[in-house]
């Protein structure tokens, strides 16, 4: 296993480069994160791009945490000669120690590493990026931690920390630089399983230091599909936010605004019946689509959608809010990503082998929603058509 390497200016179109990390004597480079050393704390140069990753030895099964750094803006990487910097297998009595998430914690002027160990997430601190001291451990999350602070309802005076694992399970709470204190039960921001019953969304990581301070994540989509020249995929990038709801503060994920760049032909209708909508939708051939709709739905009715003859959504009226609701759907080659009421629910649905040549259609015309507006955008491929 290697660390792939690609660059992008819009998070949609990517230029693939040579692998950043190959095998070495410690083993395969597994998951981790990258951060920027603004003050040369590690001694590799100011603004060095520093990668933390897990090395896995296929013979001994050991998993240890290592460093590689770049002083040419990520073009090439050099492994730190003092690797590994964390070796906790013996202490934790497990080989499950991996996926370091490292970031600078400004209030205490030190670095923090969140590391999956055995049965949860451990928190380490360091001032020199090389020597790490364990501070605390929290149970009940598995693999690939991400950890970040977000304003609540866009108010920078009120912020909370979000800790999530490999799936979309997460906690909201406080962090003092050493210990994370959950203030919620374990929640989840995404749903949808693949053919094996595993969560489709997995191993998501979010970007630090984006120019507009957005917190954007990209996640592994665990989907295989017959007839495609790939196995597995990356889901569309989504932007995180924290919103106050009737149940408390919740994490929301929504498609990034840049996806609008992929729009080509647009179709728009206002105050249209489901029957009329199906007539119009039948004129749009099956292809990648971006759909937005606003609607109300009467008690006892349902929102049921098909694509290529297969059901991609089937929700009863009591699963929606009273009054106006919104749905945004991204239909790709092998997956539909569905966002209900600005991320109140985020559903990933594998697209099954087609049973007919129909594109998007409402299943229940008589007992479906009342559409206030419907927008359908045919999507350009992100790939070179040649």
C-alpha cells in the first residue's frame, strides 16, 4: 500500500502525481494526515508540510506512527530518520494503533495527535512534533479519527469540537488541549450501506487552513460496481457545519458550492405536479445529475424516487418536517448522494444494475409530494472526455 498524491484547485478536478510515500523497512504507509509547521517546531524548515502516517509491517503485524516531511510545497517527501515517533503496541497490548490525526492547538501552543488505539481514540501532545506524550483516551470510536472545532450556527463566539471515527459516528463536546469531553451521545451524520452491509461513507478526512475557513471533508465511498474501470471511489466533497436543532447541536454535511461548476443543461419548474414532473423527467436521459427540489408532503404520502428502475429513496411523510422541505441529490455513475433539509439527513445509495432505461422518476404520482420547485442539472464529467 502506498500514499497516493494528487492536487486540485477546486476539489473536483484532480491531477494525479507520483506516489508520495512508498514502502520502507518499517512497512507499508497506512492512513494519517498532513499539517503545516508554521514555526519550524520540527526543525525541518519553516512552513514544512509534515505528514504523519501509520507504518504497517506485514510480517510482525506491528503498527507504528511515523513522519515524512516536504520542504518543496509537497512535491517530494523525506522520511524522518528518527521514525517511528509513537510505538504503543506493547503498552496497549494490541496491533490496532493507527491513523494519526495531527494539528496545532493554538491556546496551549502545542501539537495534538489523535490516534486510534485498540478500542477508541487517544490524545497525545508535543512541542517539537517528534516526542509525544499521551494525555487521555476516549472509548467507542473506530479508526481514522478526524477532530476539529466549528462555530455553532455560524457564530464564532460559540464553538464546539467534533470528534468522529472511520464511519460517520461522532461526538460533540469540549477540548482543553489534552482531554476531549463529550457533551452528546454518539451520533452519526451519514447513512447508507453497501452490498456487504458496511457503511458506504468511511475514512473521511477534512482539510485544514482552507482560504475561506470552510471545513470540507472527502470520504472513501465503499462501493464496487460491475462494468466500471475502478474499484471503490471518493464521494463528492461536503462542507461541515454545526446547527442547533430541537434535539441539540448537530453536525451537518452538504455538497460544496464548487459542484455547480459541473452544471451544463439546466431544467427548472415551479409549482408542478408529480405526474407533470415525471413527464418532464422522462425527457432527460440517465446520466450524472444534480437535483434540487422544494416540496410539502401530506400525512400518509411518501417521497419515493427511482433511477434506472431501481429505488433510490423511499421516505414516509412523517420522516419530514411539517411545512416546506428540501432535497438535494447528486446522481453519479455508481452512487446517489441525497441531502435532506440542508444535511438533516445525508444518505448514500449504491446504484444497482439498471432494470430499465428510465432516468430519475417519482414512484408514487398519486400519493407523492406537492412540488413547489424542481431543478435538474445535467452534469459535465470531471474527467477528460478523450
